[in-house]
C-alpha cells in the first residue's frame, strides 16, 4: 500500500506525504482504528493528487500552448519579485505616481491597477515594466487570461487558422527569435475577390517608434526628437540619398534637427526635403 501511495503522489505532481495539508486531514484523524486511518489516508492522498493535477492543468490553460509560465517566487523572476510585491502589497499602487506608472495596466492586463492582484502586476512587469525591472516569465494565473499575451482580450497568434493547419512555422503565427530569422520568407498569397476598382495599401517602416512604450531591461525610451514622447507610432528619421543612393543629401543628425524644428531651422538644409505634415506622419491604415 505504501508503494502504491508513493507512486500515486509522484505521478499526480502532488506534495510529499509530510505535507501538513495531507497529514492534518480531519476526516482521517476522526477514523477509528489504525487500519481505517491508513485506508483513509490513501484515499485522501489520491483525492488531493487529483486536485493538484486539476489545478496544474487549469493553470496551464491560462497561457498559450508551448509558452512557459511561472509564479513570481520562481528564481527566474528574482529581478522583478521585490518591486511587484511592493506594488501589490507594500503600497506601490497607492503611490501618488501610480497613475503614471501603471497607465498601461488596463490595456495589457484588462484590469485597473486599483483592483489588480499580484499576478496581474507580474504580467505587466513581464510585458512592459515601469522602470525596467522585467519579469522573465508571465504568471500562470491572472484576472484576464491568457496571461502571456500583452494585449488584454487578444487571442494569441497561434490560434489563427493558418497556425492550426499544421503550418505553425508560418510568419503570421509567432514573432521571429531574432531580426533575421524570417529572412527570405514570404507571406502567403493573398487573393482579393471582386471586379471593381481596388485600393491596396502596403505598409513600410515609416513609423517604427512609440514614445509612450516602457522598454524592458533598462533600455532607453524610443524617442529620437524633442516632441517624440507621445503615444502611438512615430517616425524614425534616418538619412536621405539621391535616386541612385550614391550621394547623401541629408544626414541623420540633420534630419533630426528638421524634426525638432518642424523644418524651421538653419541646421535643416533644403536637401533634406523635409515637409511638415508629411514627413512627420507615420504610415497608418
């Protein structure tokens, strides 16, 4: 019987026999003889094992399949553990600056920071940590699952039909591991039905910054010019060349000065071709 119990506990992922929740079972303590108590203990362990297994399965269902989640107490989250605990329990969410720090809370977690629990703050610090102390993993449970998605209510890309038809390697299913991972790959053929005039919009990279983003790992904010600290996409000014890309007409430094002054500076030469209201508008649909 003892061997059976050991196997049952291990296979179910339950706690050890010394777990106080198991040894202090009131039902078993009330049993009459030693034999009755032993049999009761076996049943209790099995029931508890099933319960722990069910709870583990429920936690896994709160994150995207294949993703790794962990509690805040996991060593991998040591970088953010103290600050998340302070925010959740130490008065951080009642700080006068809290409204500024946690302005992205509803967007990311689906709950207001006043009502958010510790796991919700772990999710925030996994996605866009105020101050840069990022959590390494998302929580396994949260108020608005899936807990590893950084936009509340958004279905993970892996749930799209193209990703469930044995094509999970398609570029529409998940982001690349590094910038060059999708080099040479192409989007699937898109067929547009109809016979009337069609308007096709191709989105380039004119608008790759968001001045309101909270970068992770202590990285600087993505702001290139004086008025770039605003929400939504912003243009990143690079350089401008002649048609054959042989002669540089406008350097990066000069182009930034054009943006800083909206074209009204002697350090923004005509060769930059800066047009206020055009160049400073990111491409959007």
